[in-house]
């Protein structure tokens, strides 16, 4: 967890964020304009999420950059 101004910030993985919304991996992959396989590789820690896509994930899930675990 990170802290800003003494306040602890919860961080979530893409998988945790997706589970909160009930979306499928295919749904999120389509929204991000990537393949299902690419998205699966992120959730399974087989590949790192490019920073541009991290920003898109944050926008989609309506969270701040500091709230997402992406590495």
C-alpha cells in the first residue's frame, strides 16, 4: 500500500477491479482494445501492463493511478 499525506491507499490488481464490476476478461479486453489473451496474461502475471493501458484501466474502473497494482 502507498500512503499520501499519511493516508493509506488501497491498491487493487486488474483482476480484483474486474471482479468488483462483474465484467469478464473478454469484456475488459474489448474495452481496452487488446486481445483476450493479452489481458489474461496481465491477470496471471505473465506480462506487465503497459503504462498507457494502466491509465485506460484507471479510467475504465474510475480509480486513481495510485490505487492500481500493475507490476
